[in-house]
C-alpha cells in the first residue's frame, strides 16, 4: 500500500474517531465508545505505516493539519 494512502487512511479514521466523541456521551455509551476506540487504533496503525517511508515532520503536519481542517 502506498504510504500516502496510509496517511489518508489515518486522517479519515482520526476524523471519524473525533466525530464519534460526542456520541459516546463522556464514554458512558459502550458501543459508540468501542467504535471510537477502533477508529483511533486504526488511525494510529495507518499512521505507523506512513511513517515507515515519509518523514515524521511531514506526516504529523499533514495528519494534524488536514484532520483539524476536516473537523472544522
């Protein structure tokens, strides 16, 4: 898999996990909390795949920048 596709996957899963936060109702709803956790774990997994090839400064700037931009 392309490292840039892995980075895109990390961004998508991070945004999905962040959008799930209000649905968890402060982690009192079990199923949404589990789904949110899966999204965050998937995001970090794809982030590590991207870090194998792309330098960390570029990965972090892209991941956080596009993630914040997409959520806003």
